[in-house]
């Protein structure tokens, strides 16, 4: 069973550390840590469900509550939004919360001073862009625009 773990500090969190955190709930098959999230594969469904219930909201690092939920594939037709000029003080959860007021957020990843937010519906994505572009968040005005495939942010 594949578990999504969000709000992970990939620079400071090791797969071994996550495996040790999940091990009391069942057999951990593997762990993969990215920049802001991770995936944990557990052998037993029951153990995975216990881990999700026990660890959702757990602070692995002070001030960083983990988002622990069953992994589900991202729908193919999501609307990817680029968010530039993101403050270092802004977490993925805070940014997700801001966008969720405008519609369903499928995924939200903060990478250094920018982020990508995947929204389910085009109308919600366009509304979020219109309402949030130029908004001040944690002391910085964010740039919000529809992402283009293969976009590499420069000078943001």
C-alpha cells in the first residue's frame, strides 16, 4: 500500500528516518523522499491505515506537521499553476490552504522560492490566478500564472 507523506523537508529527512517512523505500524517495503514530500510503501493495508491515522499531523520537525494520506494517482487533466516569489516562511500546507478556498487542490509543492499547484478544474484555476496574482503572502507578493509544459522558472 502506497502512502503519500506531505510537508516533508527533503533536505533534512532521510528514507531511513521515515521508515523508522512508520515501522511500528507494519512492514515498510520502501521509502522515497523528494523535496517537499515522500512516498512510503507498506506491506499490509491494516498497518498503512493505522500509520495514516496515527501520523497525520505529526511534527517530524518543529512547525512542520506531516500530511499523511493514502496515495492516489493525480488525475491526468489537472490545471498546473506556477506560483513565483514564494516566501521561505510559506509552507506547502499554507499555500494549499490559500488555493483550496478557490477550488479543489490535487497537489501543492513548494520548491525554494516558487511552487506548483495542481487544481482539478480549469474554472477554479483561472479564478485562483485572477484572485491571487500579486497578493501578499508572508511578506512577498506572489506571481500566479498558468504553468506551461517544461517551464523552467528563471529570475523569479
